[in-house]
């Protein structure tokens, strides 16, 4: 299959170069742990456990858990499909030369677009802020911070994260609209 080749934007490169010039092992190590909070390998088991625990709850709780579970499964699949079509080099491959100073080598070299972590976080924030609107600022702040760890670790360009979060929000909203549509 032919791949669509994407180049980083000028702003992406400027942000990545700034991070690369100021990287520090002391700063990067905690971020490597923090970024796991947006990783599908942890999110899917956690959401699956919540979904299982919801089975004994009422109809509303079960419906909400079903929606979040479906949303997280969908956002786990879609980025992989897109990465199979789109080639974009990760910033850690082209902006780091010599000592990495704690910057990890992320995934496959040409799997930058989109950030799967950001897709998950956008979708999760959208769903959770709908369930707990009073905590929306906290939810969006935490999930966006988790997604941005991917930029700071040079795993993704800033635009990969922005598009990823937007895609996650769109997926969640679409699934919510479908779930709420009147039955035929």
C-alpha cells in the first residue's frame, strides 16, 4: 500500500529543537513514567476493569461504562490504522544527534502521526467531562498534560498531539451521538 508522507510543520520543528536543546535526564525520566498514563497498554486494561465492575450497577452506570469502553477500544484501533497509511518521522529520530540525555527512542521511526496517546486522552477527556462537567477543567488539564508528555519526550511533533486530541474528541462525540440517536 502506498503511504502518505507528511513533513513536520515549521512550528513543530522549532518546538522540537527547543526541547532538544534543553533536555535533561532528570526531567525526562519522570516524564517517561507519566506518559504511561496515556498508553493504551495501561488504559485498555483499566477501562476493561471499570467496565466489568459496572456490570452490577444501574442502567445509567452500565451505559456510561459501555460508552467509555467502546470509545477507548475505537481510539486504540484508529491510530494504528492511520499509522499504516501515513509516514511521518518522529522528532527523536531527526532532532537528536549524539547524547540523548534521557530522551527515549520512541516506537517505529515513521509512526509519528497521529499521537495515539493524544487520541486516547482527547476521547477520555471528552467522555469524562460530559459525565462530570464540574470537574471539566481538571479533567482537560490532566489529560492534555499527559498527551503533551509525548511532545516533551520528542516522541511526537506538537501537531501530532493537537490532531490526535482533536481526533479523539471527534470520535467520542460521534460515538456519543450514535449512542443517543433514536432507535430505528
